C-alpha cells in the first residue's frame, strides 16, 4: 500500500511538473508570437519608408538633372557671349 501511495505521489509530482513546463512553454510561445508580430509590423513600416524614400530620391534626382541641364545651358550661353564680346573687342 505504501508503495502505491509513493508511486501515486511520484506520478502526481511528475504531472504537476509537466503542467508547469507546459504553462511555461505556452507563455514562451505567446511571447515569441508577439515578438514575431512586432517584428513583422516593423518590417512592414520599414518597407513603406523605403518605398517612400526611393520615390523621393527619384523625384529629387529628376529635379537635379533638370537643374544641371539648365545650368549647363546657361554656362554655354555665357561662354558664347564671352566669345562674341572678345571678338568685338579685338
């Protein structure tokens, strides 16, 4: 009878430990799910920011190219005027 009680006690103890382990693992699983969701949201936000920054870069590159072309045209005009003035002065 004592042996059966001892075995019952051991089984109950193992059961309690298993339940505690399961609860711990479940908590850990929930924490990891939360972290994965948080990281997924962070990746989504960064993807949106990257897309927006790429669009802004394209727009600013286009403006810069137009400005550079305009500046080159002005420089060309000024140089032509200088050559003309030099011819007139000589």
